[in-house]
């Protein structure tokens, strides 16, 4: 297994996801709305996706973080389509609004995605060792920010590639 992926997984186990505030007092969450301010216990962390595979004849990326002691796919982006993340068991569809850095397989080292209800997700990762049809993504971070400015950060690793 890639040493970088092991290092990221170890860091995730020790650090967990971090939540920061953009406001001074907790609020009640509206039904179905992501509200990181009322998440003191980290219950709104990233959860595994129901389907993390890339569709046939597509390119994109899949990012993992630790779910307990096992890696779990928590973010998927199919190039030219929407991205998906699962926050506290709630699937959130995202549109890419910005990108920067090295590119390959339809993804960039730094990307910003936004949902219709104001959730912003910043994804960063370095391209690592290549393999047939793709490359490992190392030293990744996912930063989720809700519509009130509260945010959480989780370390990730993953792959970018194309599926024939």
C-alpha cells in the first residue's frame, strides 16, 4: 500500500475531522439543511457514499477518508458532471465552480464545488504515482463549509482516472 495513503489514514485516525466556527452561538438546523454549527460531537462528519464507482466511459476522482478503522469513499466527481459528497448521511450534489493547479483525467489539484443550498466543498490533492488509466491522489483535504460559514476539514487520499 502506498506510504502516503497510510500516513494520511493514520493522521485521520488521530486527528479526526475538525470543525471551526464562523458565528458565536449554535443554531437549530432547518430540516434537511447542513448545519455544522450544531455539530459539537462531529456527527455531521463525512459518511461513505452509496455508490463510489465511476460510470463506464468516464473520467473523474474518488476520495477516501477513514470510517472507523477502514477507508471509506466519501467524495466522487465525474468529469463534466456533478460531484457527490455525503454529510451526516445526507447526499449532497455539487457543481464545480473553480479549479487550479495540475490537471489530469478531468480533475485538478485544487477544485471548489458548490451545492444549490449554499454548501461549499474545497478539494485539494497532489497527483502521485501513476497506474494504467489513472493516478493516486495524495496529501488530500476536503473542506466543507455550510451556508452560515461553519466549516470542517478532513484528510483524504484517493484516485483520479478513467474507466473504459
